[in-house]
C-alpha cells in the first residue's frame, strides 16, 4: 500500500513575537527577532519540503503571535479535527482561526466541551493505536477522558510535572508505532512506568538536549527534524536507522516551541496506526 504524500500545516511568523508570558521560556525582555524568525521558519519549510512533505499554510493574524505553533490547532483523526480549547486566554483567539481553516479544507470540526482545556497535537500524540495525552499544565485530564470516548480509542493520560515541559510534544515524540523519543524527568514515576510498559523502543534524551527541544521533532518517514543542539539524540537516531536533520530554531525556543510545535501533520503522524488503515471507524467523517 502506498501512503499519501505527508501534508503539514504551518503558519508564517509575520506577527510572531513574545507579547505575553504563558510558559517559563517566555520573557518579554527577551524579544524574538522577527527577521531571523522568518528565516528560521523558511528554512524549516524548505527542509520539510525537501523530505517530500506538502506544506499548507494558515494565514497569519495580527495580535495572535503564537498562531505559528500550529501543533496546537487541534488533533487530526482521519477527517476529523478535534479543535483546541486553550487554557491561556491569550491564545483562545486562535481557536476560530483554526476552526475556519479546518472547515474550509474538508475537515469535520469537533469542539471539546467548553469546560475542558485541550491543546491539540501539542498534548495528544498517537504511538501506534494508543493516544498518549499530556495533562495538568495546559490540557486537563477530563479532556483526555472525553477524547477517549469521542475517538473510541485507548487514551493514556500522562501527567506533566515540569513547567518547562508544559506540552507533551516538548518531552515525548513517537517515531513509529513501537518507538518514541522521550525526556523521562518531565513525567512522574507512574507516567514513566506506563510509557516504558507501552512502548518497547524508547530513546531517552539528556537534560541539555531536552532544553534544546530534542523531543520536539518532526517525523517524516524515517527522517527526523529537530532544532540544533541535539547531537547525542542524532547519533542514537542514526544507530536506530533514522536520518536526523537539524535546523536552527532559537527564535521560537524563546516562546517555548521548536520544530514539532511549528507543524501539524494533517494526514496523521507516521507513528499513528490509523494512518495505515482504511478510513472507517470514525463516526461522521465527512
Ligand atoms: N508560546 C506557546 C505557548 O506557550 C508555545 C507553544 C508551543 N507549542 C507546542 N506544541 N509545544 O502556548
């Protein structure tokens, strides 16, 4: 079976900046250089395009500086886009922008109940048939329970315990249905045990590389794209048969994001088992 071309949603950083502080990486005194940010973003686009991905763009909006982090638009499951409902009010304005984009691009927009916070693919990642859902700092645990019902799949909630690793995609990255990168100290002892029980092949990153957002990787087939500053992870990926790529994303680290945060896989992540399956089992796919 040939898989479709990978499709990735991104947003030009025309209005990107550090305008508020909603995670420990952000400091308004450490402003992003917008020209450099645009160059870094364009280099990521070119790199992903070179790996065969088709890049789709949501138009930037003035006053929504974090719209560039499209991983937080929602969670894609077949033709359904489970829309995010952001905990920080500063990002709530993004919800309708992403809803409109999804609706006009053939996705059925599903909204979580308004009392649940849910930050999309930043906090919900498939590894095989199982959805791993980060909670507490941004998304909440009841949102994860609602997701399990809505998608009809097994959802493993993982409590995030370190404010620097506030979204699951900052400390966990599925590479294949049985393989993931992770940063163990971002989880409590129970979460660590669950991850080791469910995922047979785990690549742990050390503190300094976690701080360089090593876990925030974009996976396209056997290619893995990260920020610079993750040499040990890259060596290990080569040993495991992957092809790592690095590209500088320091301007986005200032907002607490890196490669993965700047992307949303529209056709399902490579590690998601549903991507390899016929389109069915999704009640009401359009
Ligand atoms: N400044 C953004 C926030 O704190 C960064 C989001 C990064 N996105 C991600 N998927 N981790 O919400």
